[in-house]
C-alpha cells in the first residue's frame, strides 16, 4: 500500500469512528429521555427512535470494523443527524418528570427564564375578531 493508500485508509477509519460515536451518543441520549416527551413534542414514539438509531448504530459499528463499504457507513449517520437536529430539540423542550415527587411535570427551567412578562400598557383593547386584528388575518 502506497502513501495515498494509507491516507485513504486513515480517513476511512476516522470517518467510521466518528459516525459510530455520533450514532451511539444519539442512541444513549434517546434512551435517557422519557417516552412521553416524544409524543408531547409531536414526534414518533421512543421505541421507534430507539429502533432507528439502533439500526444506524449497527451500520456504524459494521463500518468501524470495516465490514461494510464507506458509503453505507456515511448513510448510517442520517438517523443520528435527524435525531440531533429535529427530534432532540422538540423533546428537549417538552416537560420532564418532577424530581421531588416522581409524579407530575415541572416546567423546563431554561424556557421559563426566557419568557418575559407582557407589559401592562401593551394590552389590546379591541374586540376579538375585528378585521384590523392581525391575529385573525
């Protein structure tokens, strides 16, 4: 194997290990979230995402040990990317179970800090349904 062969082999290994790490981190993160957060966030069920991410992780593992082609290994990153950029933000903002009692939900602390109260002088006194009301356009 020549110099360029070693470079190609090294890049293949780095990509394969990176894909495997990303897929496993997505799978671990998905397993740690409560099942109700998926449906509350408007996504598929937790079981569905664990199966999809597990299949992607299996392809990534096969690519990391060199049993499948690099193109199939790159395709294995797609479920993890969809999870990180679409599903996780939706389920991350869903309410989580309370740690004090184990029952019920507590609001997300980060989102509660972002909300600002509406100033008293900005209340709209127009009757609802009026054509000039931008909420009904």
